[in-house]
C-alpha cells in the first residue's frame, strides 16, 4: 500500500498505518479550514476592504480570532426547531464534513504520503465531493422551515449544475495525463517537458488554461462562494439552508465549507500546478518537501478563489444557472475536443 | 455575454488587489493614539475666578446639564463712605457629562470667558454618577486647555482679546 513505514524503518501493520493516516487527515480538515479562514477570510478580505481585520486576539495580528470564535460556538445552546426531523437535522452537517474527508483520502501530499493510492483517484474525488449535495438537502428539509427548504433546493440545483463543468475541466487534464490516478497525474507533470525543456516539468495549467479557469469557476460555485453564493446570501436570505443551525452545528457547516475549499484548492494544485512535486526532486526529499510545496501551491489557488470572492457581486439564481448550462458546459466540451485532437496529433 | 464585460471584470480584480497592497490607514486606538484636531471639543473646563454667576450658560444649555448655585457676599466699598459692593460667589458649578451634548453654546455665550474647550476625551467612567464633574474637577481640566489658535493675519481684534 504505502512504503512510508519502510521509509521510516518502522514495523507497523496496515491497520495502524490506516488509523494514523485517518487521524492526520481528520486533524488537517479543521486546521486547514482555520488557516484558510484566518488568512483569507479575515486578513486578505480585510486588506482588500482597506481595513486591518483582527489584530488583538492572541497578540500577533489576531491569529487566535477564529479559534476563539470556535470556542464561543461550543458554549452556545443547542437549539432545534420543534418540528424539525431530529436525526436528519443532526446528521446533515456531518455528511458534508464526511464528504470533505473522503476527498482528502486520495490527494497525494508526497510520492508515498497518501491515505490510499487509487487508480481512479480523480473520478473518486469528484464523485465523493458531490455527496455534500445530500447534506445540503438534508439540512434544508429537516429544518422544517419553508425558506430553508427553498434555499436548500436552490443550493442543490446550483451544486448539481456546476458538477458538470468541474468534471469536463478535469477530463481535459485526464486526457493529457493519460491516467485518472492523482499520483500519476502529478508524475506526468513532473516528468513532462515543455517543447523539450524540462526545467519546470509540464504543469498542466500551461496547456489546460481553459480547463483551469473552468475548474476555478466551477469550484467557486461548488463551494457556494460569491459570485455564486445565492444559497447562502448572507445579507439577503439569512444563510438559506443553514438558517436554523446555531452553535456547534453551524461551526460544522463552516468547517465543512472551508475544509472543502482547502480540498478543492489542493485538488486544483494537484491537477494543474503539479501538486507536491518539484521538478528534479524524487524519493525521500520529495516526501519531506511534498507537504510544504503542496501547501504553497494550494494557497496560491485559494488566493485566486478568495480574490474573486471578495471582488464580485453575486449572480441571481437564474443567471447562475444560465452561466453553468449555456456557457461553461459548451466551453468544457470544446476544451475536451481540442485537447483530444492535440493529444492524438502530437 | 462576456465580450463587453470582461475588461470590467478584470479591472475589478485589479482594484481589489491594489487596495489589498496599500497599507490600511486604521489607527489601532488603544495602542496608538491620534492627536485631536485643533479646537477639538473634548471636555469643558471652568476658570472660576472669571465666573460671575450670571447663569447664562445654565440658561442657554439645551440639555440643562449645568447646575449652578451661588450667593452674594458683601465687600468693602472702593472709596470711603461709599456703598458696600456685592460680589457673587460660586458655590456649586456642576456639568453633567452624561447629558452634555458638546454643542458648545455655554462656552460661546459666557460673557466673561470662564468656560473653555479642552481636547481631553478619555474620561469615561464605569459608574454614570461619576460623570457629574464638580467645580474642582472642572478647574483641573483648565490645565489641559491649549493656547488659543493664532488669529489670521489682518483679523480685527475688537474689544476683548
């Protein structure tokens, strides 16, 4: 499965290895959500709005703000509407977080550092990330609130609509790499060459720039971020399907949203920027540098996503759907066509 | 659809990026303090020796936040055989800063220049009763009153200086 135990000269069985990896990923999700939330939501957003953001909590530029917010949420009263479907109401946020965790299970952080190498990695990652749609519908239905339900239905429609451009963007990458395994995609970028020069490998963003743009737009919509955040339009619909959620359950949604942002940024970094790989670095060094390289790349992509989020006003629901069905999907199909032609011709 | 809108979209991204890279002008108050503007209105100070208990400030205050009590005392006449002079003495002069709206009418209207503006503003209290500043405290604020701004060149200085 993974040669990391051999790497560290440890003799632990596959059960313990799996347990350790699971714990690490479970720790990464809230940590990643916190880092993204703090750096981008609090600090970058503030500076883009000519203000400073939190400066006091924790002393140095308010790094403790989100953790303090989390603690505050933990001590809130657990309120559930009287008519709500109790079990579904409670499980809905967990479904979203679980789908995030399952996406992390295939993202390679180093040549050997992945929870499980899957030959159909990309296919699995996209399939599993659509589980969050179920979570959204569960939340809206179980809230026993007409407006939550409407919000959930609109959110589900949006998420399903934008699954397709996401997939089509990724298919272009798969055609160029020749494999759906995420590790294979990273390796083909690392070992590739641009017109014979292999200084920086062959990151697919250069040839798949259309796919990259599509992937970014589609993942923006998948995460219900502005300009596609009609489901959670804070100032208009009061959080749509999340309106009846308070305290820790709301925190779960928040972690799910930012954890998924982390996952999608990592996925985009893996598919388009070469993931954990640095050209020329293999073996043990790649295992050590891998996480940091991937982190740096995903922060760049996350910056792009959040930059767009803080700049544009939101689209109306019908404009949103029109963009997906009438604009992005034809471009995605065209991208596949051109990629296929180029792959065969050259 | 995106043909005419694309330059606008990209321009918008440029605006946010530029704003992000410019340092924010926020003054982080408890740690850094700004100098107030000249003639800033922070607190009203009382120069007791100028006050003649004419009550104009208390009467003109829109909020009735000035409480004045005084009594008349006799003083010896200026010349031998003249009438005794009466002098008004200030017993109580309180300004209730919980009511004061910092309009400055009392300072403007005082004919004897007994009230002055001071830029001191950090006098908040946790007990609202302590916002009633008495004669002694108002006298202490006199130390914080800045020198009057110089008049413009050519301004007329009629009457009082």
